[in-house]
C-alpha cells in the first residue's frame, strides 16, 4: 500500500481484516508508525527492498497506490509480481506515466477531476 494517510490507513485496515500481509509505504515516519498501529506487517520508506524481503523476491499480489503522484504508479507496478494487480486509487491532479508490461492489461478506469 503506497500512502499512509487517511485513505491508506483505511486500506490497511480492510486488507488486514481480509487476511492480507500489508507493507505500508510512506515518506513520513509518523505516518508509517500509524500504519503499524493499524496492523501493517511492515512500514517503510524503501518499498522495493521491503517487498523483496517479505515476498522472497516474488513481489506483491496486489499493490494499492493512494497517492497517485509522479512516480508512485510506476513504483506500484515495480512492487507487483507478474500477473499481480495494481490499484491506482489516488490522484494528485498532475499526469503520471505508467508503463504497462506486455502481459499486463488495464481492467477499468475512472478519472474524477475537480
């Protein structure tokens, strides 16, 4: 889960309740600490290293990006195992590049702007 703000913490709670092991990614120490209090297995500012460690190098089955700025969609794809799912939930208003691999697909899309 990328983004340990209010929406990200809600994602942590739902995912943990569903039985998932959650790695919370956030740049701010207090946000990461709060994610741990909400039962995240690990909270880090260095997501690729944490994902490799926890998943034995395979990547995550699902990555949820609640931030949606510049590099976070690409980071989400990089954290995901082959045939995994990326949920891009956040949007900061500026376009973000996303490289979908040859075996990837876009299932749905909804954009809401103010």
